[in-house]
């Protein structure tokens, strides 16, 4: 799962009031996900509808949400409606109270990061949102994230088991500053998370997880872009290779004939 998150305690992009929710959703709608999948991942990515990954409980291939939408027109309309407009004529939107609005995305400095940042910058320019990038190493960014000093950042999560509850746990309030990097705290979501955790797999748990996914789409602490797909190229003589959906250490099972 490839995603970005908004730090929910930040005075600009955080918070649960309608205008703060609208800002995050507008940013999500403005981001050009199809370009990301095409240019950075060479088309190997399934558009994400929620944080829950394919192959895990809670994933529903028929579930469709705003999470995967790229709609700059709707983004501009949301921003206009909630007062994020260009008040001084410089081409950039200000906050509803007239204060400057500048998004700051934390990022590494790799070529892949630069490609992603270019897409982010182009997407935000398209709706009049100024954006700059805070470039640092992974350990530095992780330290800042744990300290709560980032506005926006992103990375990938991989499924380690078939239990999709993990991908809801990254928004569970008590997991703040651990798996819950945005420090999302919504009692209604927490109750749903706790309920699904004690239910057996089946329709009842699926329904509860769907409600939890809906809340994450509505409040958007995460903008989930895609679930990665992998292409393996093997020589004809390779024996025993089979990509496990969760386990990564496959080398001990692979051999080639002498």
C-alpha cells in the first residue's frame, strides 16, 4: 500500500472541523493518482479505495470510494466552498481567515521521491495550492514523524498476515505515534476498530470494517494511492519459486539445477 498521511494535530491540515476535512479531501481529489501509477510504478498498481489491502479480511473488490478519484474540478469547488480562495491575486489560495497557505510534504531525496514530488507539485499547482518539500533522510523523517513535527509525509505498508484489521489499526487512536503516524483520533472509528477486532471473519465483521473504511475516506487522515503489484521474471531453470502473499524470505526455497 502506497500512501501519504496528514498530521492530524497540525494547525493547517489537521483537525476535524468541516473546513479542515474539506482541505484534506480537496488535496486528495487534486492529486493525480493515474500519473503516479503510470510514471512511477509503470502501471503496476491497483487504485486504492481504502487502507485495507487485497488478499486480507475486510478487502472488498466491489468497494468503491472517493479515495481513488482524481477530480481537480471537485477539489477546486470544495476549496472555494470552504473559503480557501486567492484573496490577494497572487495565484495562490489563502486560508479562510486570510492567512498564508503553504503545504509542506516531507520527502526523501531519491530519484523515486523526486518523481513523486513532481507529481505532487503539478497536482497542487493545478488547484492553486502552494507546496514545498522538506527533504531529509529516512531516519530523520521517522524521528520527525514520531515527534509530531511533520505536516505531511508518505511511505508504504505491506501485509504481514491475512488479517486486514492491521490496516485499520494504523488509524486507531491508542496507536498514535506508533503505527498511527497521523495521530488520527476519532471515537466513532475507535469503537468500530475494537468491535471488528473481536469478531470472527464473516459478514458481520466485514460490515463493521466497511463502516470503519467509510470514516477513513470521509475524514481522510490518509490519502492511499495504490496497492502495488509485482512482476517476477524467472529463468527457466529456477525451481521452487512461488511468491508468498505475506512472507518475504523466499530464498531458502529456491534452487537451480546443478
